[in-house]
C-alpha cells in the first residue's frame, strides 16, 4: 500500500518593527499631489518636495528631520488649499457679477 501522507501547517512569520521605523511620521504625499494639481502649483511643488524629504528621513530613521519636513509639508498644503478655494470663490463671484 501507498504510504500515508500527513498535513503540515506552516504559520507566517510576523516581524515586529522596533525603533524609528516602527511609527513613521506622516508624509502628506497624497495631499501634496492633490494641492499641486488642483489648487496652487508652486506651493504644491514645494509641499511635494518636503513630503519626499519626510519620506526619505523616515527611511533613514531621522525622526527629527522627518517631523520638521512633515510640519512644513502640511502647512504648505493647507496654505495652497486655502488659496485654491479662495481663487475658486473669487472666480465664481467675478463670473456672477460680470
């Protein structure tokens, strides 16, 4: 008779990250791309650069630089969004008046 085959159960390995990569700083990359394309191109480009710097700092493990770049990217994104909304409102008012 053929030999009986058993079942082998293999559990996946789980790695627990420790150190600076365990909790990376938010890089606001999507927000930067949105503001660059839809709101204010110059500020969006600057925010995108700081988002990329944040991502690189996270990768290297430099948390202080990542936090500083993240705050700058967030601020630039908020300002660009505000300018985009203000420009849209002014355009609507101008078209309605004229």
